[in-house]
C-alpha cells in the first residue's frame, strides 16, 4: 500500500504576500524529496501545509493510501516529523519520553526502548531529564523518535541543526537504516542534509 500526497495549484499567503503559489506536485511513498530555498523563503511553511497543520490559501492538498482518500485531519497518523523548533517535554527523562511518544505511534519492528536509546548513543542518559540535555542531544532525540516511528511518511526540517560532526554521521546512518519504502521529505538549504534525495523542489520556482 502506497501513500500519496497530491498538491493541485496550491498556494499560501500571509496578508497580501504570497509565500508560494501555483504548486502542482505529487509526493509518493518510496521516494525522497528535498524542499529547497534560502532562510525565510517558505520551506517550513510548505512543510506545515503538507502536514495539514496550515490551510492553503488556494488550491487543494489531498492524501490517499492505495487510492483510498485520507482525511487531512487524520494524516498525522501516517507521518513522523522532526524539526529544531519542535518542543520536547522537558520534565520527562529520556526513557519516559520514549514511552510517552510510542503511546501514540507504533515503533519500528525489532526495536524497543533500550535498543532505541542505544541507537541514540545515550545509554548513560536514559534516566536524565530532557531539560538537562544539550541542544545536540535534544535534536538527536527528536530525529530518533521520528526515524523509529513506523509511519509511511517521514518529514525532516533542517535535520542536522545543532549537530556536530559525529551527530551528522549518525544522521546519515539513520537515513540509511530507516527510510526504505517511506515517503521522505527534507527541508534544507544545506546539501549534506538532502543529497540522498532523488527529487528537488525549489520554493523560488513558485513565487
């Protein structure tokens, strides 16, 4: 069964300014896409539209699985998302956060809380509260929760923000392990974050 997101003449504006418009595009499960543009160009806005978190100003966004329509309000069941601006529950320990997250999402087969923490390389921090994590540790945690959720779509906004060289190598390792047969969308303006993506969508083409 394959997930499809279809954009039909989609546009979004704030006040009188168009962020993008006239966008016709199909996102298909099993393929990887990069949404490209300078800071402030509208990449994250388009991602929020795809997530159905923002309504469009013109056109239509439709979702389907194996040809059967999915209501926009239920799309969150099908997607995992990570971004540097996404909040974590700071009072939870890492172990508690993982348990909480996977009450709402199914974990990828073959994983459990311990193996996920091991994947993160944070075994010694399993019982540390998230508020005591560095920005890099928090970003790795956000990415790991998204990568390890069993969803057909994976959306990543500026995924290596706050990561050092080791964190970047870890990110690429996770891409290799957890993106098979998923619809992957990466918002970025740094080629090392998206150079594995087969299709590129430039926001500037839709101004």
